[in-house]
C-alpha cells in the first residue's frame, strides 16, 4: 500500500537558518503520528510546508500519490489535507456555527452537497462537544477550550483524510486536556482519519499516538513507537531529559 | 419534533419602522416636491449606494481601500463620454459605466491579493490620482480640466429623477443585502476575519476577493454614472481624496459591515451637511463635532445601535434562519 502522505528530502531555509533539513516521512492511512521536538525544531514550519503556506526550497510532498508541493493552501485543503493552527484563530466576529459553515462552501464539496449546510455545521459542532447556546455565540466570546474545539470542528467539516493538529492541547488545563484526548480518538475512529499531532504535552500525546517522530534543528532524529522513543538515548538527550523514561508506562 | 411555521412577515417594531421609512421615502414627493429638498434626497440615495459599495469590500471583506472614488469617477466619465459622443441614453450608459466599474474593481483588486493592511491602503490612494493624470493627458477625449458637460439629465422632472434614484438605491441595497446574508457573504466575512484561516478552510481567497472587488466596482460605478447624468457634468476633480473619504465616512457613520448602515449614514450626513449650509462659518467645525460625538458614543455606527435597540440580527447568514425555522432536534 502506498502511504497517504509521503515527504521526500524536504528542505527549507530562512536566511541563514535551516528550519527543515533533508526531511523524509511516510505516513500510512489511519495512523496517528505524534510530532515532537524542542521549541524551534521546525515542527510548525513542517506543517506550513505540507499545507502550502510556505514553499519548500527543495523536496517533494506526495498526498494520495499526487505531488502537492507547489499547490496553494486552499487546493491542498480541498484535496483532504487540513490543518489547525497553533495560535487558534477563529473568525472572531462570526458565530461559532458560521465559523464551521465556511468550510462547507469550499470547493471540496460539489454543488448538491452544499444544500444542508446549516444542519451539517450544527452537527459537526455537536461532534466536538459544542452545543447550544455556544453554537450560536460569537467565536470571540467562547472560552479557550471551546475555541480549540471550534478550530478542530472548522477543519473537521471539510471531511479530511489527513488532519494536522498543531498543539491541540496548547493552553488547556489538565481537566480540559483529559476530555479532549478521548474526543480526538473518537473522531479519528469515526472518520477514519489520519492524524499528525504536534504536541508538547507528552502524557496526552502518548495516549493518542501510535508512532512518534522526533525533530531537532529541522532534522528527524528518531522515529518509532512510544516506548522506543522514550528509551532512545538521542531523544532523551535532546528533548525528554533523564526523566523521560517514566512517561512510557 | 414538530415544525414551527413562522409567518414570513412579522408585526414587530423593527418591521413596522422599516415599512414606515419605506412609505415615507416613496410618498415623500407628495409631502414636498420642492426642487432643493428632493435634490438632497437624490444625493443621499446616490451616496448610499456609493458608500455601500465601499462597505462591501472594506466592512464585509476587510479590504480597506482609500480609492473608492476611482470606480465612481471612471464610470461617470465612461457614461458621460458615451452620452456626449454617441448620444446613448442614460438608461444604457449607466449600466455600461457599472461594467467599467467592475473592470476597474478587478484591476484595483489585484494588488490587494499581495498587499495587506496599510500597504494596500496607500496603493489604493494612488489609483484615482493616476486616473486623473490620464484624464489631463488626453483633453480632446476627456475635456481636460473642464471635464465633460452638457450631458443628458436622468429626467427633466425632479420627481422622476428622485424616484429613479430611490429605485436604484432600493434595488442595490436589496442585492447587496442578499449577498451579505448568502454563502458568499459568509465567505467574505471569513476573509475579513482571517484570510489565512479561510485559505486553510479550503476557500479560494483570490477568487472571492476579486469577486468582492467586482461587485463593489459595479455598484460604485452605477452610483457614479447616475450622479454624472444627474449633475449633467463631470470633471477630473471628482478624483480627489475627499470623495473617497465621503464613502468611508457614510459607511462607518452608519455602521461598517452592515451594508444597510450606509443608507442611514448617507441620509443623515447629507442632510446634516445641507442644514449646516446656513451656518457657513462654523459648518466644517460643526460637521466634525457631530462626527466625533457619534464615533465616541456609537463607535460601531448608527445602524448597529438601532439594531441593538430593536433586536435586529446583523448581517446574519441566511442558513441560521433555516436552522431556526426547523428547530434542531436535541436528541438526534
């Protein structure tokens, strides 16, 4: 089986800084991959490269066997490769349900599929746990936890094949994080999603991810399941430190 | 769950107010058919369409331009030229002027795809200047400094001209408000809020931005063509920055992003401007004072204040109505 997402030899430099260097990655359909690494390792840059917000200096990105390296972000999103943002940016002066409805009008859907958009938007919000009255509130008035969920709903409504989550737990409290983990797992199962998750909260990520990819200085330094990564001396040194062993249990 | 069939028209305070205002506007020539008063209202109608066209790009789509007069003026010149040289009637030249407005809109829209915020504002400010330069370059075509004059009026009868302007204003508002509440309006607003996130949501922002510019150019062009024929003349001084700011003032005074606020802004400010004509010395100062006080106490504009008072939903996506007419099933 060909991988759903294949990154070959990707490079990106910002002036003198190499943000992503000779990066290779293969992701199979239905996988949940955690992408970790210290701050500034190039994780978000990698997301920006995959989703077309940045153009790589060299290398190719294949999605479902098609080269998407030079496509515009909306084209990539409409093919089913959708992302969320690290700093959540909801459409503030729009209602929560309007935020989600925008995606229903993208070119991902044919004309006849655009008929029952209100109900679809409503149901998608419900799936991520946003119910009335929050559904009809302005996005600016939602709490941080709800905003995170709204961002996921905004992406989810496009019925993605691959969903890139950029720090979905960022800024969430322990309680909210504990609720979000099973939600992401449930959504992944229901929609048969392939997930790539950037996250610093290892405890939550290890519950989700089957495979971890570790980046440092723009390079991939390790790849494997949680246990392998936690015991990898290179990773321990770069990222987890000595206490890292404890997280694998 | 049982369907709740709401009547299409409700007897609510807001609907009554809108209806009364409409009747007042339609019946106004019966109350007073004075030339001067009707002329002011004609200017208010034209100004409303012009301001609403700016509101569609700036208030709704977030492409803040200082050069709206470009579309207004270019359409005025084109319709004036066709009328003067080919004897076409205003009924034909105004739509052709509108089409020119669309073209100009698409041209101005191009830099807005690359430039953001203040950078685009500066560029948009330059466009009308370029056009007035071109007009001075070809005086045999454009009449140079004196411009075009002796054009056919909309009608010799001021009452008919008034009704024509009212008709134009109501039709334009109807179309623009339909766009605002449609899926296109929803996408426009998402681009205003964050073009990058809209792009990540699969929206072709390039296409929609240009669409907004095209529509904006169309309505500004229609307003420009109408005004040119109504005044029977146009000269290059129309491209001054003052006329661009006029659209911005009307729209923001009425409530940017609401479209219909432009009508309120245009009517109030045009009337105010004429009322202050009696106090020549202090006119500009008083006009500014009214502005400052309004923006201080109603920063979101007159219409938003009105909407809050009478519980009107602003620029709401029409999909919500569908959802509320057929209430969601909490158990499904």
